[in-house]
């Protein structure tokens, strides 16, 4: 083992300018921090930025579905006026839901009825698994119990992923299991970069209080240190919990060892970690009982208003009725676990089979730990104040990645280190292009996604896919532009376009939808107003960057002209001599 380590060390030492094994432990950590941070910084910047936006996914979705605004406002007013507690028509709504499912989906293995909101008002929804095991749903009229047409009361609703796009990208890059693995590897690299960065920078906490403006490399390093130290606990937490919530995908060997590797083993493990799965069919018919008594008992046992009533194997003697609670009460903000309450009953006997209190877990400590990790990562606690804290810390994390990537090139512009031999200049040029595309280009993709929501025709088939296409298309074009143009030109042009698109978003919304920013604010629609105000703030920041880059370019041009003039004068003097 020792011999292998020495051989690896010797090989690393041969890399020109690597510093990986030639300068002791701290120098090795510096090398690790630089290269591990650089190669993952672009992806991690995208993950942090989209994750920050995902914190307010509901607000983004709200802005991207303007046809719903009027009805949503009316529903919010009705909920505010409704008395606290579950409404008196709970039983009627449950009866309508059960009657609809009995008539249209009698053979479904599962019925799920959402009778109302936590105050007893709101919509009535039913859900089931269709023949293809896909989740299907319908909305029922709360006056008649009849099925309502899709998009009722909303006009021609536009198909969109809304804020869920940022959630999916943050979690798996819209690439399924492959994307999940890529994100997991990036999170591990982030932990390595964080630890090695703390070890490398002996004065990191002292330098947090120091910022030297207009000092080139020193300024970028100060900015990098400041955002890193300010949010260091958050960065460690978010990286670790991000890995932990998907740990079973990354490290399944423990589960395989105990349970096995086939589907039955996986089902057994899930059953131990969560509530028990559906019971085996008995083959004996049993009419679905009145659901209201079960809902009322469940409400008392778990201490929450009824969110959903789920019947497994309806019509069979083995049927079970699960009553689930709403997590929208103020006490939910005080719990790290996002799990709601749950009460499970036997449909045949009415016996209480299982009770889970709000914030608890069905699978004991391991399941609770997993739920807490998910709550920490996805900010399922603390309310709006905590969401804003996560949002700002997430943006600081994105800034940490951006300043680190920029610092790499600022340092190498002044001192060429030849890490890649004859190909070093080409690698540096690639890094410059990736910096521009990852930072400014991703911003263009995000704002382009919002522009597409307003410009893509509402009735277009696969409309949500077109919006995603604009996001990825603009991002790809930004990369091509960054690789073709000179870095300084690419930075300035993309920042200028980003500023223009962000600043014009409220105007675009006014023209296409007829809702000016002032109307959002006067109506108290702070979700829509917040999206446009953040767009304006981003546009102003991009405009400042565009102006700063312009002045920097003018200064560099003036300096080059002065140097040329001096060289010409020197040449004439030598000629005269």
C-alpha cells in the first residue's frame, strides 16, 4: 500500500505546476481545491441558482399561469373568510367523491379523495391509478358533485412546468437517474472543495472582514472568501443533505445485504421504512363504508384537519382506509420533519391499525432521519422567513462558485502555469468560454424560460416542452457565442442581453397578459410582483456588470494604446541615435 501511494505521488509530481505533491499537505489541499472546484464549479453554479429559484417554485408557477390569477384570488378570499376547522360538508364531499369513483373507476386498486382545504373550503379532487399505473385525477363540483371540465373557470390555461422546471433541474438535470448520479457526484466534489478550501486558506475567517476593491485577483479572492465564510454552515448542510436524501440510490449495498436485490426485496425495504403497503386481496366483496366517521376519527387521532382519504382495494374485505392531515398549520413550521399526521383503519371492522402524529415517521428512527434530511434540504420548515434565508444563502453559494471559477482565470491571465503543456492555452480558452456560458448564459436561459411562457402560443401542442426548449436552446447558444467571441466581448454582450431581458420582463407581461407590475402590488398579488421585482433587480445588477465590463475594456484599450505609443517613441529614439 505504501509503495502504491509513493508511486501515485511521484506521478502527480510530474504534472507541471500542479503543486499536488511538491509543497506539503496544505499545497496538496490547494491543488485539490482548485481543480476539484473548477471542474465542478459550472455545474454547481447551475445547481445552486436553480435550487435558489426552486425555493419559490409556487410563486413562479403562479406567475406562469396568469389565467388562474382571478380565481386564485377569489379562492384565497373565501379561505380567509371561512371559519377555522373542517367544514360541516366534509361528509357530503367524501360521499360525492366515493360515488364518482364507484361509478367511473370501480376496478381501481386505490381511491384517493381530497375533500377540501384545511378550513373546509376549496376544491374537491379525486385521484386513482389508471390501467397504465399512471396517476390520474378529476375535479368535482362542490355544489353538485359532478365532474368539472378541465380548465374550468380559468379560460384557456397554458401548459407549463412552471417553477417545477427549476426543481427538476436542481434535482436531476431533467435527465432521470443519470442526472441524479451526476448531481450526487457534484455534491461530493463540493464537500471535498469546501474542506480543502478551509484547510488551504489559513486566514479565511480573518479575510472575511477584508475586501480590497479594484485590486484584480485580490478583489476576486476577497469576494470568494466572503461569500464562502458567510454561508459555510449552509453550504455544508445543503451538500450533505442533498447526498443523504438520495443515499439509497448512491449506496444501495447496505440494503442489498439485508434485503436482497430483487423487486420483492425492494418492496420489503420500502414497507419497513414507510407505512405498510396495500394488503393482499381477500376475494370477499365489501361495500365501501361511509367515509365521514373514519375521517372524523382520524382527525381527532392525529390532531390535524383532513387533507386526503385513501382507500386501498375498495370493494374488497381487506380494504384499508387511510386518513391524512394537512401540514399547513403554524405548528408545521416548527417541525423539521415535513410528514403530516396519518390514521389507518380497517374498512371491515373500523379497527385502528396505525397512527402517525404530525412530524413523525412510520419506519422509526431511520425513516425519521430521512424525513428530517429532506425537510432541511427542501426548507419544509420555518415559513416564509426561512425560505428567504435559503434563497439568499443559495444565491451566495452560486456567487461562491462563480467567483471561484473567475478567480482561476484572473490568476492565470497574470501568470501562465502551463498545467497542460502545449495545450494549456486552449484549455484556458475553454475555461473562459465555460465561465461565460455557465454564469451569464444560464441567466439568459432562465429569463428566456419566463419570456417563452408569455410568447409561446397558449394552445400549442407540447407547449411545456417548447418552454424547456427555449431554456436549453438559449443556454446552448450562449456557450457557442462564448467560445466563438473573445472572452471580454462575450461577457459584455451576454450581460447586456441579460440586463435587457430582465428589465423588460414586466413590460412583456403587461403587453401580453395586461397585468402591469403596479396592478400586482395594488391587488396584493406579491407572488407575481415578487417574480417581476426580482427580475428587475437582476437586470440592474447585470446592467451594472455590463457597464463595469465596458469601463474595464476601455481602460485596457487605453493602456494598450499608451504602451504602443511608448514603444513607437522608443523606436524612433533608437533610430535617431
